[in-house]
């Protein structure tokens, strides 16, 4: 299982951002510390907001989390195409 808290902490520290600044307006400093240590789970919404605070996109974060854990992430259209509705498929094909 991917440890997203460790990845978040690594990225935050690499950018020189304090835990207080990263948590600002989203969660408490103590909650963020627990998440980074793997002691608390976090909602997707809060994680996205924390990533905004450290200027990392969700796509970058997920890719880097998998890379750090040596679990390369691949996208398989065939496995997900049933989740795209017909209208979305038409819109996408019109753009291409």
C-alpha cells in the first residue's frame, strides 16, 4: 500500500515549506503531522487542498507517491473505458 503521508512530507520538506504553512486553512498542524507519520487517514478533499498549499498537482503527487514506493503507475484505457459515458466519448473524439 502506498504511504501518501510520507510522500507528502518528503515533497513538503524538499520545497522548504513548514508544516504550519502546509496545513494553513485546511487541517491542524498536529493532524498533518499524524498524516505524514501514517497515523491518520485524510479525505481526498483535504489532501487536494493540502497539495494546493505546497503547489503540487494531484497528478504529480500520485505519480511521485507510486514512484517512491517503486510501484510504477500505468494508465490502461481498456480497463476504464466502461466508466466514460457515450456523451463524454463523443466530446473527446470531437476534440481530436
